[in-house]
């Protein structure tokens, strides 16, 4: 295995990522979406995870070439890490890597000449590397599927490496320690990339490749020129998510799908609110119609109308009941009865004569009665007619005759246009004489109809 082969293998691994991503389980894409849960922060997800891995270590990097020996060899390596996911695309990861690095000078240089190194091979025991890395999820956003099955990530960080190289001189089979006094500790810069596959909500398959750049030329035990040593680690491992059962992993959260779900939930909330508002408006409209309905048209709605079916054009109060009709006070006209008026009435009384024992008025009495009728109409006067007789004849006949003669005068007045309600006709018979009935003159006076105007 050489540098170009590792580089081509890494490129091939990264190249197939889109194909793997698009080959996700179609049941996931077509499954009915779960109940929408809006993103409420990392507390809704699993954010802690631990990983273990194993793979191959080599004293070479895909970028930067090899170290101070011409032929490198792959050796077993192992690692572990603890990771905290800050955001769906960003995590902080603490890594540990250990194993061995090997290489020799069995391969000639590019010009065909053997290398001029005094050492035939080296072996470095990589006791530990402790690094802190920022891990970036590059393909978390997936616009085709609601959940990702595979993601591509990159990492970069810094830390320390502790290692002990041993060298074998040319022509010897015995190696010696480059630093017998102890372990070499150097600053290292790890740069890596990888693919991660979601096996379940708890376990992920992790395939990665990391290049480690050291801050010195001691990794292979041979200080040769200004170039600094480097090594790489290709691995496969498992990552275990830590957290409450039922919570998904934050690193697999698809922000595009989350945003879509949030918008859909907001739309559903708004739609529910609008439906509720429409129902409220419909109820208010119905209530308004009920409150405003006025069946009898009196200006008071049926809801408040205590007197329904009020006739049209009736004035009502606030409860819809008819208002009392205003009392029109009649203005009393002051009537003045003059001496002339009394003279006209007196003259009518004096000229009034009836046929003997009858209620028929003699014609020569008409002119005087006509003047009284004109007076009554002109001044709107009231007239009381009182009929009287003498004591000749029976009491019953005299009472009836007196009433008939008063009625006869009233009838005549009405015929001349006087309001009948303005005239009262009463008969007293022989009960109210004004003279003695023992003489003819007295009886003549008692046979009379009295006129009283007011």
C-alpha cells in the first residue's frame, strides 16, 4: 500500500456518498410524517455520544507526502472519542488514538538510486494522542428526504501526541530507542473527513480518515531536513448516542424538514384560529340579526320589545309599549251672555204658543225661535228647555204634555242647524207653577216653556 492508493481510496469513499444518500430506505421518504414537534432547542435531542473504532495507521498523509523513509507500512490502530453536539451541523469531539507506525528504506528513490539514510527501518509506538476537534456535518440538510441516512463530515482540531520511536541501522538487525530517556510529546494538528451511517436512534456506523501533522521531525526518529513528520489513521467504528429513549440524535436533525414542519404547524395554528374567528363572527352576526330584528316596525328590536305586534305608526317607549295619548286640554271659551241675548230669549218665550192641549207650535212663534237658534249657533251656547203646565187634567197627562212641548221646541231648533247635544228638553208637568191655578190668568202663566241659555 502507498500514498497514492490511500488517496484514491479516500476519494472513492467520498465520491459514493451522494449515491448512498439517495439510496435511502424509500419507506422513510414515503412514510406518513409523525405528529409535528416544533424545534425547541437541543434539549429535545440526544447531544452526547461516545465512539470506539479500529483501523490502520500509516506514517504518511494523503496531502503532504511521506516521511523520511521510502516505503511505509500499514499497522493496526485503535481509538475512542466523546462528542457533544452543539448544533445539528457542529460538534466538539475529544479523541484518543493509539497504535504503531512502521516504514523502511527498501524502496529506491525516484532516480533509481537507493536512499542515503543511515537507517534501514523504524518503528514508532504511538502511545497516545489526545486532541480536541470541531466536527462539521456537511450534508445534514437533505431536501429530498425528511430524515438523513448518511452524512459527510469534516473535522479539524489540535492536541498532543506521545510516542517512542526505535530505529534499525543499515546492516544491523538490532534496533535502538531514539529517546531512551522517555516519551516524546509534540503538538499535533488533526484534519479529517468521514461518512456516518445511521443504523438506529442509538447506533451509528462511522467510517473516517484523519491526517495528523506534527510540530517536528521526530516521529520516525530521523531528523532529516526542514519537513515535519505526519501520519494518518483510517478507521471504522461504532458511535453510541447517549440520552433519553425516544429522543432523536441532534446530528441527524434535518433543518429543512424542521423548518417545513414549523411552517406547517404555524399554518395549521393560523387556520384553526381563522376557523374559530369565522365561527365567532358567524355567531356574532346571528346574534346581531337576532338583536336587530324588529317584526312590528316600532323601532324596538324583538329582543327588547315587551309589547310585540304594536300597530303601525304607534308611538312607543324604550320597551316597545305604546305611549299614553297626550291629554289635550280643551281651552274653555268664556261665553258672555248679553242683555240683547236675554232679550232675544225672553221674546221667544213670550211669543211661543202651542195649539190647545197639543205640542205643535203655532207658526207666528217661528221668527222668535229662529233668532234664538241663530244665537245658539253664533255663540255656541247651550240651551235648557223646561216644559210646564197648569193643573187642568191628570198629572200624568200634564207631565207628558210638558215634555212633548219641550221636545217640540228642541226639534225645531235642530231643524235650524243647532247641535242637538247643545239642547236639553225636560218636562215638569204641573209640579212647578209660578202663579195660582185658581184663576185663568194664573193658569195661563203656568202653561209655559222656559229657555235657559248658558
